[in-house]
């Protein structure tokens, strides 16, 4: 991030992102009571996972970091081997295969709403050859009924991935539209310059920085959703 500077001297780069949005969508989709309670109590599922799944008491920054690959990987049905590789590659966190197997078992016993939702979503995909997200967007799932175990397993992971991971993309597109609309209609000099996953990046003159931050936050939190 330090490589990038505003195009005008004295301006600032403003970044706003959706906090743990995939996990929040997972909580909405699955209606898992533990996930929902975690967001109501802490606003942070990584803390709950560090406590309940990893067995930590006084949660440190390192404990919370170790919980991230657990949450972001296992909601999408990663295997133990796949989870070990994902945690190392994406987060620099090392787990052994036996640790991964234990964590997977503990994860799904902690968040009991996930497995029924996974099963229901996969069954829907097998019957209809597609899945649908909260905005009504469909994705065709090829090979969901394949006799090839590898292809079928990959299709099953796609089936549970899409209803969760596609929603933040929809939300970001709507946010971009409404923020851009507001900035133009109010003749503001601040402008959107990029998006990075579930975050919006803008550059702002000093006299508009705080106002733009408030506008972006308000719009992103209140976009029309189902």
C-alpha cells in the first residue's frame, strides 16, 4: 500500500472495506446461531473461532490470525490437505494434517448450521444444475452429478462457494454506483480510483476527506439488499 500515492499533492487515499463480509453472508445464509451471536456480541467471528475451535483463552493477535484460514477456508468445504495448503499459502500459518482434521471436526461441531446448509445447497445443485445467491443471480454448476469423484467434489465446493462469495461482489458494484452518483451530483472532487476485493479505494482533497469517509460508510452500509 505504501507504493501508492494520490495523484494530487496534499490529497489522501481513502479505503473502505466490508468487515468479514463473506462470513457475515455465511451467517445469514446458514442462520447459524453461534455465528450470529458472535457478530452481535463481538462483531468478530475470528475471536469466537480462536476460542471455540482453536481452544485459546486470552486471544492474542496471533491467535486471531490463525483463526482466519479456519473461517475462510472451511466454510467452503476444504479437505484437511487442502486446508493445510491454503493456511500456509494464503496466511503463512502452519498446521499439521492431524491438527487440520481435528480443527475441521471442531469447526463443524461449533457452527452446527453449516453442514445442513451445505447439504441443502448441494442437493439443490444436483437437482437443478445451478445455485442462486441472495440477489437472485444464478450460476450453473457443471459436473455436480458426475461419476468422477474429483470433478463432483470440485463442483460441490463451487456450489457452496457461489451463494456466499458472489454476494460481496454484488454489494461492491452497488456501492460503487451509489458513491459515484453522490460524488458527481454534489460536485465533489473526491473520486473512486480502484477496488480491491471487498474494499473501495478513493482519493480525496483535504477539505473533503472526512465528509467523503462518512458518505462512503453510510452508502456501503445502506445499499439496497434483498
